[in-house]
């Protein structure tokens, strides 16, 4: 398995990595691998536009018309 060496890391980042690793019960190296994997290999989210485009074009506009509220609460009984 390949190795990755990261140089010139700010000491605050290293301290934060070690602290987070400790909270998760992992070594700093294992936590580093976990972070890289979660950021780089997670499924890409769709943009709002892509999500809208994926909605099927079904039904008619009148299928989605709002019903007028008669104020009669007996309708819900």
C-alpha cells in the first residue's frame, strides 16, 4: 500500500488531528486516513439544479392545484 508524506503542516493542525484522533480512539495516522477517505471518497452530492432536473415530468398542473379552504373543520374528522 502506498505511503503519503505531508510536509510543512502547521503545529495547530497536527495538535487538532491528534486531539480528534484521541476522541475517536484512533492513532493520528488512522484519523488522517479516515479524514482523507471521508472527504475524497464520499459520494458527490447533486446540486439543487441537478436534483430539480432529475424529477420526472409527470402529472398535469391541475393535479397540483390548491383546494380552497372552506373553514369547515369537519372535513378533517
